[in-house]
């Protein structure tokens, strides 16, 4: 991409909006998404590892996704922080 390196590619903006819409409809936690050159980064919190894994699996189904980093943290139902698992 030429020009200002801080400008978002319209394809990235479209992908980010599509994923954000999907995540809002899940209502599975407080999850944020950013996309840069097709690389998706997820952050926020969910209540269990199954939810984190399920969200991660769905991200690869979005067209235009080249890579994905899942920085979602898992918190228990009682809001106690659980150490993130980098293998998920």
C-alpha cells in the first residue's frame, strides 16, 4: 500500500467492520478487533476457553484474513483473571 502508512486500507476497514459486527452478535464477551493489511488482532475478554477457541476458529472464515493474533483473555464467571493460553 502506498501513501501514508497510517492510513487504513479500505479492505481492512471493511473486514474490521464485518468482524466487529459478527462479534457484537455473538454477545460472548468484550472483544475488540483491529485489522492491518489483512492481519486481524483480537483483544478483550471472554468467560471461558471454549469461547476463545470458537471465536478464533471463526476468524479464519472471513475473506481477506491473512493472519490472526488472538489476544483475548479468559476470565472466569466470577471475574477472576485466568492466565491466557498462548497456544489457543
